[in-house]
């Protein structure tokens, strides 16, 4: 387990190493979606001055990919 401290709101987040490994795998497998999530993260940071962590980015990759998959089925 990896512990990360979010500097902006002083909250410690526990990232399970399997989630971190899944994040890295998903980034490689769904490169275009991961690039999109990076842009969303940059925008989010510019608006809120807070960064998305890896688990939040993993969540976005999974759900954006699901939406894209449904779009291509239609």
C-alpha cells in the first residue's frame, strides 16, 4: 500500500498497489483515453489548483472508455 498526502487539503490517501498497477496497465492499454484524462486533469488543476491522483485518473479512464465503447456500438 502506498500512502500519498494531498498537499492542497492535507488529506492522506491510501493507494493500494494493485490499483496503482492497474492504473499503469490501463494507461498503456488505452493510450488515447489516458491522454484525454491527462488533459482533463490539467484543466481541473487550472480551475481548482488541485491535482487528480492516480485512483481518480483510473476511475476516469475506466468510465470514459466505457462511454466511448458504447458510442462505437451504436
